[in-house]
C-alpha cells in the first residue's frame, strides 16, 4: 500500500491495513505530515497522535514539487496494490496522482481518495476537517445538544476515525472486486457522507416525516429508563431500557419505588413523556443518595441495561477493555514503551495486530528506494538536490 496523505482519516485507515499485515509505505513532504507534533508539541516523544495513525508503516520523505519526486512516487506505485490519499483533486492533478494518471502506470491499482465533500458536485474541492465536513455540515452537531443551546464541541479525530473504518471496508471490498475482474478500482470516501450514515436513523425518519428530530433537555428526557443520572460520588451512569414492559418493574425495585408500577405517571410511554420533567427530577434525587458502586450492584442484580459514564482514564483501566485487547503496548520506541489503541475488530485465527512504532520522518527513504531499484549514487543525488529527505 502506498499512502500520500496527512492528518488522521486516511492515515488511520492505512494503519489498520498495516495491522492486517499490509506493507504500507507512507510518502510525506520534506516538512513532514502536519500531524507530527500537533497535539503535544514537536518535543513530545512518543507522539501519541502520530503514533496512533502511523504505526507499522515505513516512511519516505519526497518533494512532490519536483518532477523527479513525482516520478519516485509513480515508481513506488507500480508495486502497490492500493494507493490512498487525502489530497484535493487539484493537488492530485498537480502531482499527477489522480486515478486516471496512476492507472496509466498501474491499471490494477485500487485508487482511494478521502475528502470532506467527495469528488463530485459544486463543493468537491472545498477544504475540510472532520469538525467542518463531518460534525457541522454532516448534521451531527445539530443533534447532540440541549434544545436551544449552541452546537456541542466534539473530540479530535472522532469523525476522522469513523471515516477510517469506511475507507478500510471500501478498500477491502475493492480488492475483492479487483481479484474477481482483474481491473483497478476507484474508491472515494467523503467525511460528509460518513456523517450522514452515522445519523441515518434520525435522517431516515426526517426524510419520511419532513421534520427534524425533536431534541430533549436531560431534565425533560422522555423516560428515566433511557436517561443519565449523577450519583452521590459525582459519577454518572447511563440507562438504556426502552422496553417498559420488560424493564420497568426491575427499575422500580432498583430505586426502591415498587409502588410506582401502578402510578399513572410511569406505566405507559406516553405518561412518561407527559410527566418527564417531574419524573427526571424525582429520579435525580434518588440517584444522588448513593455512590455509583452501590447503584451498579442494584442495577446488575435486576439485569438492567446500563453503563458507567467513563473518562478515557477509566476506559484505559477497565477490565473489559483489557479482555477485548483495546490497548496495545508498543515496545520498540527509542524513547520508551507506550500504550496505543488497537483496531476495533478481530478475526479469529488471523494475525491482526500492531506491528511496531510509527516511522521517523524520512526514516526509510533510502531503504525503500533501494528496494525499488535505485542505486546509492542516484539516491545521494536526490538527497543533495532536495528531492528526497533521508532520515536519521
């Protein structure tokens, strides 16, 4: 796989391909991927963001403003199954990296583009990050907020990493199709489209009803059985039990209000919606009487569907996270071992896993080009002329 991409979504997909065993060559500009050092500064090492989305790759640093640099990428593409980029259409044209241009050199190549708004339409060339194309334009921010409140902030990379999974699945499907037909494929993933898929339950309802989804303040949530509550120790828990017939009796035993089973405010979904503010306030007072650990025991005893609202630190020490293998210790970094996050799937019997740290800028430039057939003097000239950066 050949990657000419920066930031998160496209490199993240390539990182998961490396986890699956692909040999990934990352092509960076001489200045490096802009993700390097972005979160904690250039002096931080290991660099958590860059390590996450670039583990297991080899890196070459090339000046694509030079035709010789473009020729190097074309040469590397001839031995690749997949090419992945998040360059705009204009930059792909400029660097001779469009699907049409690369397919003249490698007809069987899977050409993969990640963009904010896709490769067609009036805004195909608009620059974007996940905060704009995914969360804002894609409709997500309008839904996750209090009624009348401003758009909620989202965490970095959340839309990008969701899009990484779309890229990964698309590339794997395209490889299968290429294997069947012998023909190269063109894959496009747009952050805006992925966002629409993530809210498609709401969006599909809006398409039928012609109205936007109703927003609810937590204090007026339609049912206590699908709400969030603060406990005495300032921890929160989240409930999701939409089936009243199944869950209401147990829930009322949990909060020690079994008599409410006959209360007209509780016993139907419509009654709960009509009395939502009162019911949430009553339950708020009840949940504040005990710590999360006590409520956890009571909820589990009644087989309720719930979860603690966890911080990243909580998640990192969660025994279930350990059982799932969510975290992986990378031990080959020169500045010390560190934990990172694994791909969110497993395949029984397959070797899926992180294969090492992310590369330093230009770390494998000479090695990769030598494998591609360039001799030492040729590589030396490219370095001397500023076409190639050779890492330490």
